[in-house]
């Protein structure tokens, strides 16, 4: 018996949605089987996961605020990555670009936070972080355009360069190093949240909405319009489909690649500036893995800007909710979220395959 | 497609049945333990923030987790229902604060944070949640109400392990001792451990040299093994000790047919032919003390005054640190010598970093004599006959090696 993979006619939206939903449900069922095997009640676990433990929680507003803090960098980074992915430039360097953005934003805050007005410091932090992260990303873009190097490898390796720069800053006490507290004999990052922080809007008695949330939504809308309704956005998708076609159509492919890579990386730098300006302190774990998770989000959302926000929101529920649920069960650690995320990704990709193709049995004699 | 959906529905139904069965047993468990503990105890909830997984089977997080669960069992608390843990929390203030919020949301009374880098986040959290007690391992910050820190005099246990190593070096005639350390003089924690061990060695064998090789990381299994091998081959070390997470240096010592002293847990099982004894922690000693204080102090703001000090610093006396049972590999009279020195430390008669030096013979007899404590650059740290350096030096500012220590 032999099988053939045959391209499917376009399925209607509801059918596709159902297939993705089925994939997610299947992943949750697999997760439930694992939970049962280690003696955890999956229904209670999932209940806590999807409510993020907010039911009957006196400080539930804190959960929502922490949730948004996790969501913002991930959403912006995913949108930024999708820009490059659309052009088939595999920017795996989100982590490194985020770190470079964080370091430069932190530097501005520490250097000028005390002397400049807060709003100016924040604007400077954003601009400088975007520039530095953009240029850091541009290195891999330049090498690809000039020498045809593999951008996947280049951006990947540059993550580790950035990470070790951050470690070096975090561990080296020296006169030039304004990132570390002078009074502590062990290295500890300086906290500047009292002098520099993004403003928040109070909603209700206790919940505070960070202004970055609104900015992120605006960025999302701008990128959506940029990709769908501008000439530059069109160029990106043409190059993504076929660089050769773009060239014959008279597009300056190299310039467009560099421009888009810079935009992608600098948006990640902006996400980093938002994060640093909210946290008010650096750390060696400042990225919270958004450079990696963002790749998953961008793919699951099929590079669709609107979907990215939805998927990022759901992934954050999964991550934050898993922490809360795992806190209750001694058998489950926080890594369970990563595993579940992996299963969901695999099954959604499988569903994606079956949406686009069908498998037919080839009968004998045909 | 229909078949798929049918399959999922069937699976879901099966699972929910199984889940129901599970819930039933859970509630009956809780009921039975509820009967055995008093009402006040049953209300008490413990929170913890770990740097690694709570399911670890060795290493730093494992040591703390074992300590917390053991202390809870000793106090009759139910680990399944009264302990809440957020694990794999990196030293990122935002993530630590989020973990604190999660635990406070669960209604915990006390939160233990085990990693040094949690320090500022816990300090801020203690201010934000005055009704909750915060207790920070290895830190140095505290307040007068609901925030303390805790650590142990590991250097005392290191000294005892050093005696075992010194006696072994006399027996084998090899004066070179290797020390695989996470860090060196950068951290008082590692420096005091190295110095404590070296002084113990020298009390027995004044000709011994301790070669320190730094990993520049708290845990790095590959290099823990590689550095031990290098100390053995390049520095001809006959004994390997360590300040790092895994038993790799001990395994390397066994492979080279030499001896070693572990750290954190008894590593005799990992390297039965090489291991002498390990400097170990009994974290449950502190956790029990802290939980008892937290349950008896009434309100969170009285925790620090109930503990008596904002910085708990237990040693051999409190049984917070010790050496693991001596293995058969130890030289004769090791037990006698260690017992005698332990007595001196517990009684308060003598301590490691003082101007009084112990001399221990191969027969295990211990004699005291005034002698200055000198660093390896020749600077006098404590004059002959002087009192021990302050605790603040041992935990915070010790940034030198004593004479006889060489960085490899």
C-alpha cells in the first residue's frame, strides 16, 4: 500500500479554526494523561492554569498586572520577528537583540535618569535601544547580503555574544560599570525604578495599566498597515515569495533586506526598552526567553499580525498559569508549561499540514 | 474529521472519570491528615521560591527542598497541602516579584527565597506585604519586622573536612590538594570555604598546599570534572575537594585512584573508593526554627524579634552544618581528631579564623597555640592570640586566601 500527499482545496475558515482547536485540545489531553500519570488532577490543574489562579485570590489584580508584563515584550518581539520571517530572513537572534536593547536602555536610564526629565529619559531609552538592537541585527543582515552567510547561524551565535556581554556586565565590579550597586560586596544590578519608569494608568482601586500596553497595540496596528497596505510591506512579501522575482521586478533586494532586518531588530530593541523601563532594573534573565518563544508565537500565528497578539496572549496564559498551577502541586514543576507548549506547537503544525494537504491511498494498478 | 472528534470526546470522557476518582482519594487524604494536626497548624502555609526545579535529585535546590519538606514533616505540617513552590525562578527582580505575588495570592504565611540574587526583590516585597514573612538564604538584607536572612558557618564544617584531608595527605605522603571552586576571592562564601578547609589541612600537615581552580559558575558539570582532572594531572594532587554542585570532582578522583572530600551532600555513594567525608548542610534545622517562630509569633511583624536576630547564622553548634559520616577511606585517628575539634568549636572555646592555631598530630591529639592568621600575600589578618574575625567578614568581605592557598 502506498500513500500520496495531495494539495487540498482551500478549506473554509471554520473548518481550519476547528482543526487548530482540535490540535490544542489534543495537546491538552496528552498533557492531562501525563498529569494523571504523576498523580495530579488534570481538571483542577487546568482550571488553575486557565484562570491563572485568580479565582478566590485577594490580589488577583497583581496577577493581571504580572500577566501584562509578560505579554508585552513577547507580543512586540513576535511581531518584530514576523517582519523578518515574512521575508524568509530567519532571525533567530531575538534574544541577542533584546539583550543589546536592554543594556543600552539601562545605560541611558542610569546615566541620564537623575538629570533629565523622566519623559525625555524614556524617549531616549527607546530611541537608543532601537538603534543599538537594530544595528546588532543589521550585522547578520549585512553579512548575508555581502557574503551570503547563513543568517540563522549568524543570528543564533550572536545571541550568545550578547548574553555573555550581559553576564560580564553583571559580574564585573569596576569603576566604569555603573550597572552594579557599589555598596554590595556581591554583584547586584542597580535598581532605578524610583527615578525612571513608564507611567501607568490607574483602573479601578488597585489595577494599574502600563502605558506600554497602549503603545504596543498602536505598534501592532502600524505594523499591520505597513505589511498590508504599503509599498515597502509589499516588497517584503514579494522577496519572501521569491527573491528572484523581486529582482526582475526591479526591486533593490539587498536594500530591502537590510531595511527590514533593521526594522525587525529595532522593534525588538523597543520591546527591551519597554521591559527595562517597566522593571527599572536589569538582570541576566531580562529576556524571559521572548526571543525564543517569539519564534513559536510568530509561527503559530502564521505571521499574521493580529493573530500574533492573540497567540502571544494565549501562550502567556499558558506560561503564567502553569507557574500558578505548578505552585500547588509538588509533582509538577514550572517546566511543564514548556512541554505543553512544545506539544501544542507540534500538533498545530500537524494540523497546519492536514489543512493544506490530504493523504490519499494509491490503489494497486493505478 | 468526525472520527477524530469522536476520539477526542471519548478520551476526554475517560479522563474525566479517572480525574473524578483521583479527586476522591485526594480529599480523603487531606481529611485524615487534617485530623492529626491542630487547627492553627492546619491553617499555616509555607511558600518557597527556588532557582532550579523542585524535582531535582541533587544539588542546591534539592538540599533546600529536602530541608523544607523535612522540617514540615517534623512539625506535623502537610507537605502536599500546606507547601506552595514557584520554582525555576531566575535572579530577575520582575520574575521574583511575580513569584511572590503568586505565593501571596495562595495565602502563604512565610516565603523562603533560596538564591542570593532575589535580595532586592524580597526586600521590596517585604515592604509591600507586611503581613507575610520573608526569609532569604545567603543574603545580607533584613528589616526589624518581617524580613530576615539566613546562612550557615560552612567554614567550620570545611575545617573538619580539611582535617580528614590533611591526615590522608600525611598517610599518602602527597602534599598537593586540589580544590574545584565555583568562585574564589570574588565571593566571601567561596573564599571562607577555601580558607576554612586550608586551615584544617594545615593544622595536620603544615607542608600541604591547596590549589584552587575556579569555574566562574556555581554549577558547570563538564568543567567540574575537567578541572578536577587537570588538578590531578598538572598539579599532581592526591586529594580533590570542591565547592560546586555535582559529584563530578569526586568521580574524577576515584578514576585517578586518589581521594576526595565532597560538598553539600554525602558523596561516598558517588565515589566509594575515593570519598573521605563531605562538608554538609542540615537546612531543616533552620527551616524548622523559622517555621516554629512564624507559627508562634502571632503577626508577621514580630517574626524577626521572635527569631532574636535579623540574620540567622548557625554552625556546628546548632547542627546546621557538619561533616558526613567518615568513610573507610579515611586515615586512622581521623574520627578522634574531628571529634576533639568539633568539641572546641561547639563549646565556643575556639573558632577557625582566629589568632589561635590548632596543631593536630597523626595520632589525633589536638593542641592550641597562639599564631597570627596570615593571608597568602603575607599580610596579617588576625594578630597572634586575637579573637576570630567578625561574622560580617566571613559572610561579606573576605576577599583573600590564607597562607598555603594557591590559585591554579
